């Protein structure tokens, strides 16, 4: 498994540790991995729905020459 190192403020670290314990995670790393998975899932589900909405509203042409990544950036 790969490793990532990040610097976070002490108060955020404390919140992560507290939430990890409250939610029954074995450690903070498991909590963070789950949070990242949920964020990725949320974003990958949001984009198709948002793109469909924009197409229906006529804001984005179905044959738009922009790439999916360009459209995603516009939605941010």
C-alpha cells in the first residue's frame, strides 16, 4: 500500500482522532482513507448528474467539443 504524508493543523488532527474513535475506526489512517473514498465517490457521482442537468437545460451541447475534464473544471 502506498503512503502519503500531509501536514495538518493540530486542531484538525485532534478532530480526526476523535471522529475515528467515535465512528469505530481502528486508527486515524482508516478514517482518512474512508473519507477520501467517500469524497471520490461523491464527485464521480456528481459530475454525470450535473452534466445531464446542464445538457437538459441546453447549457452544454451533447456534441460539445470540450473534454469531460474541461466540463468538470467549469462545474467547480
